[in-house]
């Protein structure tokens, strides 16, 4: 099972300590349908792929909560361990969004891969 999320934050001049972080908007789930349902149960939102057969894979599910720790706890309780993670990031200046000229908006996408023996 792969867990993914997008995040963003703003850092002012010279990486000041007052960085503004946005909460995780949506945690996506990629994996075999039956396995995702086993781990996440009623907290799995299947609205984007409602008729997926249990033996098939999907990358269209997401969780009804937005706390990564809660997703990790459920995976751990089901016998999964983290096997890998990956993150990418991009940066853009923010003046067009009405921010100070020196502010930069960083966006990232992070994935965590879990497996069970």
C-alpha cells in the first residue's frame, strides 16, 4: 500500500522561523482494493472508484481523515512496515498571490510505501 499527500508552505526572507504551513488536505491510497479496505475500513473514501473489484489495484482512493500518524497507526496495526519513502518539491515566488516580494511558496508531494510479510 502506498500513502501519498501534497503539502505546501511559505518561507519568508532568509528562512525565518515563522514559516507558514498548510495542513494536509488529502491522503491518497494506492494498492489492492481488498487490502486497502481491510486496513482502512470505513475511513476509506471510495467515491472516485466505487465499483473496483477486490482483486484489482487502484490509485484513486483517499482517506476520510487527514492525519498521517493515524494512517501509519492503522497500517502498523495491520502488520505493515514502511519499506520506502520519496518526496519531491518545487518552489515559486509569491508576489502574484499578494505576499511580500521575498516570500517563496514551496509545494511538495510525498509517498510512503508499506509492505507486509
